[in-house]
């Protein structure tokens, strides 16, 4: 049912077999799946008739057999946010809300559903990853569901909720003394020597394709049209280029037409290699040493940095970096105006959107989709001291009454 043919180099277009390969041995470019688009007979009605999960676009995903996991992943809400829009001075604003993605509350459940299915097709017995937290949560959960052994590698300074979110599924957790870039370097060495399926290293060609479904859903949920702008967080650089690849593919198979949206990158000022490169006119980001509360996106040396920059330029987009204080303000603004609780990655994306509106990059009458990719319940630490304390009362009615008399006005 899939139109998946094989892999090819993104840069020199050399074809490769559909194995656990991720880098071109001629030019070191990343490998990506190729599809026979002419063979795809997808209609809006056919897609609408399928279950509300990411496999509704399975013709455009790189598996050869049946999906094995992710039957409740994807198809997250696209929420129209009029109260937030008003605060920003916009007319048409949406949050694509992967903070409620199933089962581990981040966009990573998309990429892991695809990579884990492909890992089983390729015969891997162990699922592994290098992670800033959310990916480890997702790999551990999907591995548990599949009954497959799991090893996750993380930096040793993650938030308590991120660690808990992996540990509950009982994988082997290797907490490495170092930052994500150190963890990733170690995992590349491990993947060279051991036949483990590292979802974001040797299975990266398949993993990254899962992120296209975020883009597919935006178009479908807008009623088969593109928005004018999309603002996406960038860490390793998987998501942003794949949203655009998804947008292009839907046009290629005849499901949507029109001009691509302008796609903009959001990063924390304490880890902004892509924004720096955009501002300096570079093609490749220069690695940085991360220092930000936005730990899930604290990647100083993004694997797909080149593709992110290329994609942004092709769509006429740009980017913005925001301080940790702006990130927390944005988390609170989103929660208070729309009832959506995101983690610092989402605060970064909304904070960057606010910047882009201020700069006039996003106009008042244009439609915007803001990518919220992770859940705030995992990172409560960042709100320490920022929230109203509960009013503490005894059980006595008269105590309630005296509080009621002196309270600040409640509407
Ligand atoms: C919540 C969240 N959002 C966004 C990202 C960024 O992803 P990417 O590596 O695709 O740029 C990550 C992970 O790295 C994440 O955990
Ligand atoms: Zn190549």
C-alpha cells in the first residue's frame, strides 16, 4: 500500500537500498526515502474515511508492511486561538497541539511510530535513541507496547518529569555526564559497533519521515489549504524541513494547491545556532554550547541544520531567538488565554511568533500556525515561584466567609 521505493541522498541523489542507512558514502549527505508519487491514488475522502492517527497518510510513509505501533499517535488538535490572537494583534491564529499527542505527550510519538515499525521490519531486536528527554519517553513507551528491549541515552541533567516519563516504562537508561551533543556523539559510536536500532541515528531516514504527518494534518485540518505562516521549533532540525516536505508532497499528489507557507524557526537565545546562521547568511550552522531552560531543544550542533536553513530560505521564512524569560512568559500566556499547557519548547515557539509579529514579518491579516510540540506537565520546574499560591483554609464555613468578604474581586 505504501509507494515507498528506497532511499536516496538528499544532496547528490545517489540511490541506496531501504536498509538502516542514513548517510551517503559519496558525499556524506543525509539519505531520505523516495516514493513513486504517480502510483499514489489518495483522495481527501479516502483519507477522511480512515482512523484518526498518523497512518491515515501511510502511502507517504516509509514502511513496506503493516504499521506496528502508533495507532493512537498523531491527528492531534489544530486549535483556533482567538483570545491569544487578539493579544498578539492577529486575526487567524492556530496552535497545532502535539502537547497532547499519544502516548507520551510530544511530537516525538510521530517519528517513533514510523521508526519503530521500520525497525521491526528490518529485524532490529533493541530500540535505542539519543535524546533530550521527549524522544526517550516515546521510544521507551512504544518499545514497552511492542515488547521490545529498549536502551535510551540522555544527558544527566534532565528535568524530573522527563526522567520519570522514561523510567516508568522500565527501559535501560544511560544518563551521560555531558550535554546532548556529547550524548549524540557517543550514540553514533555505539550504533557503529552494535546492531541496535537507534531511531534518530541509523534509522533516521525513516524516523524523520514521521514528522511529515504534522504538516499533513495542518493542511487537512485547515480544510485542505495552506496557512500563510508556520512557526516551528528547531533542535536537531527534523521537524521543520519535514513539515515543508509534507506540504510539498500533498501538492504533488494533488490534494492541495497554492503557494507554500513561509516557515520560520524558533530557538532559545541560549541555543540558537540556526538563528545565528540565518542572520549571518551562512548555509551551515556553527555549533554552540547550549545554556537555556529549554532543555528539550538544547542541541548545539543540529544534525539537519543545513536542511533547516535551506528550507526556510526556500519558503521566504526567517526565524527568531527568545530569552528564557520570554519563554516562560509565553508558556503562561498560552495557558491563561487558551488553556494549553506547554513546555519550554512551545514557549519558545510562541515567544518567537510574538517577535515575528512585532517585526512585521507576520501581518495582522495573515493566518499563522504555531507548532506546540511538548507538554508542560513534564517541566514544572521552570514555573517555580511564578504561579499563584492556593488560598489555604480550614474546613470551617466561617473561614470561607471571611475570605469571601476580603477576596480580590472574582467575576
Ligand atoms: C518538545 C520538542 N519540540 C521540538 C523538538 C525539536 O525537534 P527537532 O529535533 O525535530 O528540531 C524537540 C526535540 O528535540 C522536542 O522535544
Ligand atoms: Zn550524496
